[in-house]
C-alpha cells in the first residue's frame, strides 16, 4: 500500500510541475508533454543585451529541463557585462553571431518529450532512490536530481529537476566551483524530496571531484577558509 502511495505522489508531482508550471503544450491522451516555443520568433532588430535577456526569459523552465540550452545565452550576457555595454547598444559581431546561431537551433526544443509519470507502469515500484549529480567547469556549474526506480522486470531513471549557474565574473578555482555545484545539489535534493513527500528515500550524491570528497568528509579540518566552511553546511 505504501509503495502505491509513493508511486501516485511521484506521478502527481511530475504532472503538476510540467502541466501547470513549465510552458508546455498539452496533447490529450499522450503520455508525454511537448515544448511550445511559438513566442520565440525571429526578428530583424539588432542584437542587444536587452534582446538576449528578453529571449532567454521567454523560456520559463523552473524545473530545469532546458538548462543545457539556456546556459549559452547566459554566458553571452556575462560577456556583455564584461564589455560594459549598455542595454540598447548593438553588440559586437562575435557575440551577435553566437546568439543568432543559438536562436536558430531553439526550434529543436519542440521535439522534446517529457514523460508525465516518473514511475512508468501500473505496478508498484521496487526500490526508489534519489541520485544527485554535481559538476562544474570554468564557465558554469550545475546539479540535477534523478529518481531511480528498480523493479523485478526493469529499471528506469527519470530526471526530476536541474539547476545550472554561470560561474562568477570573479575568477574562482575549479574546486571552489565544484563545491558550489555540490551546494546547489544538496539544496535541490532537499527541496525535491520535501515537495514529493519522500524525505525517507535514500539519496546518493555523485561528483568527480576528489577535493570535494575530501572537503565534504565528516572529519574536522581546522583552518579552512570561510567560503569552504559555510558551503559545507549545505552539503552536509
């Protein structure tokens, strides 16, 4: 009985988030939702910082399914801030070409299909676990939460939510960016498990940073910088 209740909660979470929050076009009697980007039409106006920001915010995606797509123009916006150009000044050709190339490929999002139910099938699931992946680079850092469902006949893994951030303009080392990724991963997993009422499910965190594994251990390490000490509170 408890497993059936968990399955219903997982299904309701995905249906509510996709149907009522994410701007998707609903197709009746179809098990998936489809992206609707009719508002992101092309125009002949010059590419400015205001135009890039306006186009990016037309993709309202609080669940983070389009994080790999929306990250590109955010990086371009950061380059604009470094150039200290005003909002309505035409941007250099190097930035304009990158933005136009990104906008032309935006229509490919219409082919995305997101399952409405996190746990496929009508049978009660076997093992449910949260898997949180965290990673970082010099440009950005990100985290995503998956729900893994293991039953007797099959094993599925569904993306629940993701977050990505552009790296700060002030240069940070890769280990510090990895720590920021693990920090948002810990917060994201906590909010997802709380919203789905699945706080008791086991959580497995994945990171390819040995420094993060060392910093995140339970051993006390005196003399760590304040940045690391404060970030560790969220990770633990």
